[in-house]
């Protein structure tokens, strides 16, 4: 199964090359561009900043996500993506640290060749890291699908998504390194990074297929978190080199 | 009520519920019951009635606890697109009018309404409930466009479950009228074959064979949905609006009648779902699907015995 070559020459469980650049935008408090080959998303974070009126919450920061499609108007799909992004980021943003403030997260789709939601979640996570606000951890998103022949695929392209029987965007927490992620549900047998933060499915599949998608996605999310950590550490090292001794 | 530094030792229950909703729920849930006396894994009682809107081609009113949904299907004739000359179309829209909850305001549809519309469209498409070939009248010339509108009348949590049940029931109630096609290619309602009104109607119309008889829409695998809220290691089935605001982490499982997973929709939240929780949610959804199937079957038998 793993050897079945795909149209772009990848194996079934191979991810596309990842690239991540931080701090591209001058005015934004944090920004990042994340690309998975031809899928590319630019994310910017403004905040914590003051907001006015009804939206102000004395207990926590108000988070808004604005999803800008590559072209056309914002429709139901974009609204749904905004909601999924906001709720997923709720898992890592410690909103109670910044009461009475607001945070705007803007996602601009640059190009879409499948796995768009996963790419956007990874981009906003990177942008949040760039902002420098405290986070309770990192999350990694991956898209996983099952084609007509019943083979599992990772990181689907647009054409593969259209042909697939079903595909799903999965988000897992990063394995905590130094800090302890406080979760009330820490079970005795499963580590934190096995918990599923977000799952958005499209198409129908059997329950067993979904569970195998979960296993595969979990393994892939480790690779993605590893990448985002390395790229984060590299950029930190770059800063260290610049600072005069 | 044990005093635990919340100053609530001699507070009235209703006041405690409003002031400390999280703590109020915590006390119930730790004892594995809910304020409305349900067990954690029990859904609210559900009722379906078919055909409440006589002007619609298919309609249903669904109540899940207090959550009330009215769904209607209206058929219109359209010219099919060139990519699918023998395909009809189903357009879903979910409305949250200001009457349904204090949060919804008139004007542009709220984010929640857009999301549920998207979820419903996705569930109907993924489960292949409606075979779009069924909605064809004459390939390349005419097909049915079905507008499925769901109105939320009372939003008391688990909106997607009730909306999907209402959609499915309205489609199960849908009668496709019998139509004929004239030589010019326009679709007209077929005349009843009584022969009495012959002289009144145009002869040309009578010569036209009826292209489609009045019929029920054949449904494929029916999607059944169950929303769950997560609290610590517990799974609460079918949460109310109050439970949804207190517990934050909500997920929806949609299973179709052949046992396939149509959607596992978990939009984030503060509690990640472990494999055990995922499996528990799926098995709860399977059990719920049998209950809902029974309710719908009963509603159909009742409706048929009345007409």
C-alpha cells in the first residue's frame, strides 16, 4: 500500500515538502507563510489590542478570525473555516491572560492545491509563535484521505481530494517538551499528543478507515511538529547571531 | 451544598446556577447526572411530525427536547447544467431567525447558521441520501431544483442533529408532482386523468404523455447525527444550549443507516479527544441512529394512516 506511487511521484504516506517563513509583514504583530508545495497560506496576527463595545469580554481575550479566499466573496465555506480555526486556536491561546482585549487573525489564501485548512492552521500557529504571546503549546494539522481503491493517503492535492472517497483534516497537539500542558483529560494510557483537537471530514468512510486515518495522521503530525519546531529554533538562532556580543 | 469558598453555602439553587454555571455543572456531572435528570449518555426525547406546511412539497417539524426545527422542501423546474444533463439539484439553507435565541439578530446570517448550512450540505452529499438522477424530468431539458430550507424556531443546543433530522424527514415526506412536457419544452402540471375537463383543456396538452408520475423521492442511506459535549473523561450526548456554553468542547458524529461514518466533526475546543472518547462517541451515535430510525418510521406510518 505504501509503495503505490501517486501522480506527483509521492508514496501514499509521503508529505509534500514544507516551507515556513516568519515575520514577513511589518505592521502585523506576528505573521507567517506556510506552504505545502502548491498550497500556500499567509497568516497575520494583530493583538492583543484594544477593542470596543459589545465584543469586549472582562474574562478573556476576544479572538476573531478573518479568512480571505484567493478570489471571490466570503461564503459559507469560509465562515465555517473561520469557526474551525478559531476553536482550534482556542486550544493553544491562553485567552484568559489578556482580558478585555481582542486578537485578529487574518488568513490570506495564496494558492490552494488541497489540504488548505490544514495548511492554514499550521500557518496561523506559526504566526502566533511569531507574535510572541504565551501559548500553552503548539498544534499540527495534517490532511489524510482514502481513495476509491481504499488506500490511505496523506497530504492530498486538490485533484486527489476531488477523486477521494473521503478526506479529513486532523489537528493534534504537539508533544510538550519543557512545559507541561495542562489538560483535564489526561488519561492514564494515552499521551497528550494522541488527543484529537480538530477533525473535519468530507465524504463517507467506514469507522475502521477513520480510525486508521487517525493513526496515520497522528504519526504524520509528529513529523510536522518536528518541522515547525526546527524551523522555529532556526529562526531563534538567527536572532542570536545578529545580536552583538 | 458543601461550601467550597464560593460563598454559595446558603445560596438558592437557581442563583447559584446563574452565577457559577461551571461549578454548578461540575457538581452534577461528577455525580454522572445532568440537571434535567438525564444520564450522561442519553439524548432528549424526540418527536417528528410530517407535513405541517401544506404549501410546501415536503415538510417536517422536529423537536429534540426544546430544540425545534421546521424544514420545508419546495420544488422548481430548472434547466440542468451541461455537465450533468440528467441531474437535479438540492440547495440547502439553514436559517436562524431572531425568534430562536437571544444571540441571533436579524440581518446577515450568523456564523453558526452558515456553519450548519455547510455541515448539512456536506452530510447530504457525503451520505448520497438523494440520488440526483431521481430529480431529473427530461435529460438535458428539465430537472427539479429542490430548495430545502430549515428554520430554527427554538435553539436549545444540538442544532445540527435536529436540523439534519428535519431535513431527512422533509425529504422522506417529499412528493414529486406528476408533470407533462409540451412540444415547446415547457413543463406543466399533468392533468388528472379524469377525462371530464377535456373540452376545457388544450388538446395539444392531452396528447402529451406524462413524463413523470407523482411519486415519493427514493432515499439512499440516511445520515443520523449525534452531538456530544466533552467534560473531563465523560461524554455528554445531545447537550442543551446551556451545556454547550459551559462545556465548550462539542463534537458531532454523523453515521448513516449502513453504518458508514459520514462526518466526525470536532471544531477544536479545549479538550482533545482520546481514542477511547472517539470510540465512545461513535458507539453512542450508532445507538442514537437506531432510535431516530424508529422515530422516523413511526412518523411515516402515522402520517400514512392519517391521509
